[in-house]
């Protein structure tokens, strides 16, 4: 079960602004549907339960892409094509988040002791978005073009998210905090 953060929560506006501004610089012109989607992923992933929302049949949170791939394969563990889509969409979001916002974590995720040690997160993220985008009818029709764009511009989206991360880091810098305090007094 995922944790839902309200549409009115201030963090939504913050991430919408940061993503839009960073992506306008990186992906000129940035598609508003893509930037909205990515900002929503950022908001959702502020909660750990959403980052690891994919669970196996026993209810265990899956923390490795290799495990998620098995869960999202209808010939292995996925109970339906809808489950396949859900898991692959999440793999795309998961890999984009980590490669774009926290690339330093890839060393941990791909350590030789982990199942993901041979996975290329960029290629897998692109492939998973491409798979999820093939579901283009019914309730998935509006999102399919966005997922296709994410697959096609995965590296640019990573760079845009890296710019968002740098802006967030700057907000937390002591110098920025000191200036903010001076402006508020």
C-alpha cells in the first residue's frame, strides 16, 4: 500500500517549481506533463513506503530491481498484465529517482553482494518505462505518452533531477540558511 501525500501539501508546490525550473534549463522545452509526473514521483518518494511499494506474494517490500523484475514478469510472479505494468512503471520511477537524485547510492545498490550488481539502472529504467508505456488503452491511455517520453529522455531526466538535488542541497547550506534568516528579520 502506498502512502498518499495530499494535493495541497506544500512539498508538492516546492517540487513542481524545482522540477519545472531545472527541466526548463535541461530539456528545453520541457513537457509540462513530464515535469508534473516527475515532481509527483519526487513527492511520493519522500516516504520510504512509496520507494519500496512493490511487494512480493508474501508481502515483503522488494528493495532490489532484480527482485522487482521477477515480480513484474507474467511468466514468473506477476498475477496479471496490469501487475506487470505497475511493477515496470515503478522500476522506471525507482531507477530514475536513484540515478538522478542520489547517484552516489548506486555503488551500494550494485555492490557485488546484491542481486542488482550486474544491472545497468539507466538501461533497465528506460526499458521498464518502455514496457509500461505499451499499456496505452483505458485507464493508462493518458500516462502512456509520458512514460514513452521518459524512456526516450531518461538520461536528460536524470540530469534534470540532479539539478533539483543541487538546488535542494543549496537550500540546506548554512550560508543559505543565514541569508534566509536575515531576510526574515
